[in-house]
C-alpha cells in the first residue's frame, strides 16, 4: 500500500510559475514525488510512470482539458485528476466532473487551500478503499 506522502503527482501547466507554485505548495505539505510537465503530450508520454494524482490546467496543448481527462481515464481509470484553471463556465465544469475529474478548482485567492482540501479527500478515500480491501 502506498503511503499518503509517497503519492506520485503529475503537475501539468503551460506556465513554469504554476508548475513551481504547486510543486512548492505540495512540498510544504510533505509530498515529495513529482513530475512537472508543460503539455498534455508530455503527460500522455509519461503515463507509464503511473501517477496517483494529476494537477492540470484546462488550457493545454495540443489537447484541451476535457479531451485530456477522457484519455487519462482510459489509460488509468484509478488516477485522480484535479483541474486548476480559470473559470470555464458551469457546463464545462459539470462536463469535466462527469468524465471523472476529482475536483475543478478555480485559480484565485484560496486555490491553495482548496488544493489541500481536495488532496486530503483523495488521500482519505484511498485509505478507506485500501482498508476495505485488506479486510
């Protein structure tokens, strides 16, 4: 069983600032295992590394967020995907959630706190599922 702090994160954002910001925030929370990427193509090519959680922007190239979510879930149905992006409208958020996104976080004043909360929920869910499997 993977310990919570050993989870592998893919951090996929076009801009280096976002990649470094979210990596540093996760480091501050005690996580250590990251792969930073700037495109959806990079992410697809590294799926053999079996990430536990993918942080991604909705506006990636060459694939947009929704297309990427669909492909990621086909490759690994167990992966947790957090979209951290500018607002895209309620319909787009609902569509992303329908296709398996764990959470859609709007970039802004309290996005880091929302990330902490979302990762905490994923960790709790994994612990509960793994505890159930060992019973």
